[in-house]
């Protein structure tokens, strides 16, 4: 457990079956209903979000992203486990996109994809998926 900018976060690290090419994965449990797993490999810093991204979880996530960020790596948020995205969460994603030009959103699920499209994030941030994204 560590405290950063007023946020208490549980941290565990190690190898994960889902980690590619031997990348280490660090998992953070943010006490606001968001679980974050960060892995670094292949020139990417992949941040997987599970749970809710809203005004309560964004400050803690921002601190963790800053900690994981490396200027030589692309920042990718994997949204496959995200169950809720508020307007504050959308604003947070836009803020990250403005700070890091090589920012991508990966695997938006059926709940999150329409929100991203309504907010116009699909035109300002690259969205990727293992399968073609469905068009509305």
C-alpha cells in the first residue's frame, strides 16, 4: 500500500498470464471502484481499466498513469473491463489525449463505445480492437 496525492492504493506486482513477452504487470486497486493493471512491453505502457471511471476514480488513476508513463512509450488504455464512464471520465480521457499525442484506447466494450463516439473521442483518439469496431 502506498499513499500518493491523498489517495490510498493497494499495489501488487508480478508476472501475469495475460502479460505479453514476459512483461511485468502491476495491479492497483483504487478504493473508488476502479482496478488498474499496468504493463510495459513492446514500446507500450498498457493500462487496463476494470470498473468505473468517474470523478471519484480519476485523480487516483491520473497519479498512477503519471507514475507508469515513460516518454518513449505509447500510452494505451484497455477499456474492455470498464463498466461505467461518466462525463468526468470522458474529460479525463480527453486530458490524457492532449498531454500524450501517442495515446490510444483499446478494446472499448459495447457499453463504452457509444459513449466515446457521442463524445467525439473516436475522431480525436485512435480506437483499436482485436476485431473491427462495430459502427453505430
